[in-house]
C-alpha cells in the first residue's frame, strides 16, 4: 500500500513537471516563417521573412586577404527586422584594417 502511494506520487510529480515544461516553452515560441536569403552583391546579402512572429536579420560571411597567401574570414550582420513586416534585412562585408572583404556565403539569424 505504501509503495503504491509513493509510485502514484512519483507519477503525479512527473505529470506536473511535464505540464510545467510544456507551459513554459510556449511563450518563447517566436517563429519567423517563409524566410529566404541570398547573395545581393559581391559584398552583401539580403534576407526576408514574409510571415510569422519574432525577428530576423541577414548574415553574410566574407573573406579577405590581409597579405598575399593569407585568407581570413569575417561576418557582417544586417539590422533586426520584424517577421511579416515586408522589410528585408541587408548585411554588408566589413573592411578590416582598411582591407575590403568579399562575399563567401549568406544566412539568416532568427530571434
């Protein structure tokens, strides 16, 4: 009898904990949708999310050569935009110590 009560209490505790996890996960469910990103120019990228909630921004990965035979990488970030706003985010390759960097790849960051 005592073992049965302990087991029932343990099952109830797990069910309550599971319910709390499910409840606490839903407010943080910002999900931009219908997103795409692409190369915009030799040193820039563009991203847009046409629906959903939350924010997004464009990310461009760039490469540069500080001296002959060396290749380094740096990222450029666009401004945060609201999903579904119809407003794209543009990111640009930065200059590093006066050296221009150029497009290598692009992506999108979601918040």
